[in-house]
């Protein structure tokens, strides 16, 4: 009798089951934000029993003011508050794209957005950016614009590569959007981690939809809060697709308010540790033959580790690291149809002790999976 096929290994199910023992470097989450700020804000909100009523549906006014100020938004900009940036991404693709439209995007990319584009009946034209400078360039985007192009997707800094866009490139991309009457989706989830950052809305205010999130900068991924900044006319069109007619989680909003109010006092320490961690990871990669970092330094809190020369499959490495070492990285296949079989993604807004667990585990895991060198003839 043949054995029943073993079910595919579910890394997330395993990691969640063993959460207390797992070093979480798989989702670009931030484990460095002072927890007492969140605890105090949420406890105060619980004490007021704010959960008994619905929140103010358009979003807490102070939260919106803080976000608009944080972005230096120009007057007339609307701020939508949604369940994570994800919900805004879904709403705006639904609202603004139609069947047959094309969106210029990249590979690798944050492919959930591509999925939303497809759900709207549109198509992404994915420019292969897995080569220097590991990001879109205005020249390539300009060439790719066709009669059906409706939108450019600019994720800056880019998940998963960690590449950031120089100011002049943002300006050039924004000018393409303006001159060729395209929408510009500027997903800036990781912007606080960048050494310098330029918002596309500065150059194409009428065409740009800026998606913001407090999942990564404020370390609130589990509370699911983010939103959209856009000119009123565009934001109103997007908001027709808002399923949160009764508002989004009030505890999340209160936590975000407390963190945004104080961000300038605690974010520099998050940034410094995140930088130190990527240096430490680089030293490990430098000592692990067959592995390399295509993008360094990362302008986000993640980058990819290329494994092609080591001839190791990322899914195998993900499993080995998780099961044997309790270190959770993310295999590249969910981030790149063309190159995902060659890389694994590591995020590093973690305490230094987590990074030391990685530093110990990674070379051992790679050696365990490394195929034997071909024998000389
Ligand atoms: C580029 C990008 N946009 C949006 C999101 C989702 O953010 P949120 O947690 O606010 O839904 C992520 C999450 O990893 C991301 O990488």
C-alpha cells in the first residue's frame, strides 16, 4: 500500500503555534517600538470602555491630523482610515481600475497589490527589476506606457528588495504620471526606515494616491490600521468601496495616535537598531559562501538574500531555519514569479538577540542543505 502524500508544510501555522519561541523575521514587522506607549494608550481606552460604541466612522480626527502632518500633506488632501494599508489598496484598485486597464509594476514586488489589480479585471505589466539598480527607472516606465496603461505602482522603499528611490527618480516618475494622464500609486509603508525619502505627491499631487500604514513604522501590524492620502475627488471615489462603513478598530486608532504623537522621540532608536542589524546580517552573509545581498543597505527593514549560487531552494531553507532553529524567514516565491526561486527575504526590526539567533542558525542551515560539490573529472 502506498503511503498517503504528506500535507505541504505550513510555515505560518507552525510559526504561530510556536510563537513564543520563534524569531519573527518573515513579515517585516517591527519588534522595537516601546511597548509601554501602546499599553498605556490601549489601557486608557479600555478604561473608558470606548469599545462599547462605534468609532467615529471617518476615523479619529486626531489620528487624521497626525497622519496629514506626518506627511506634510498639502491643504485639500483627504485622509482615509482603513483596516491596514491593505484595505486601501483593495478599495482603490476596485474603484479606479476597470477591465482591460494596465498597471506598470515590477517583479519582485509586493504581489498582493498585483492580485487586487487582477481582481479589478486589470493587468500588471511587471518590469523585471532583479538587476541593478533593483528598482523601476523612469526610462523603463516611460517605454512601458501603452494606450491601456492607467496606473504606475511605485512602492518606495520596495518590499522585498529594500531598494529606495532617489528624489530625482521620484520626480521623473511623477512627471510621467502627470504628462501621460496616469494614476500613481505610491505605497510608502516603509518610508520611515529610509535614509531619505521623497513623496511622489510632491510632484504629481493630482495623480498620486499615497498608501500609508502604521504596521511597520509603529510596530502595530496586529492592530490592522492604515489608510490613504489623496486629493478629495480621488479619495471620494475610492471611499465608495469602503466596507468599514462603521469605522475601523478604535483601540488601534488610539494606539496609533499615542505612537504618532511621540514618534520623533522613539523612532531614531528603532532606526539605529534596524541599521545595526542589517550590518550584522551582512557580515553573516559575507561568511556564507554562495549567498549574497543584491541590495545593501536596505532603505526598508528587510532585504533579500540571494541563494542561487548555493543552489538551495528558499522553501527548503525557510523550513530548515524554522524547524531546526526557530528562525522564521520568508521564501521568495510569494514575492517574485521570475526570481522567487532564488531568494529568501529577511526582515530585521528585531532586538539584537534575535539577530544573533539568525547569525548562528543561517550558516548551519545553509551548510545542511548545500548540495555536494560536483566531483572533478
Ligand atoms: C508594500 C506593502 N504595502 C502594504 C502592506 C500592508 O500593510 P498593512 O499591514 O498596513 O495592511 C505591506 C505589508 O507587508 C507591504 O509590504
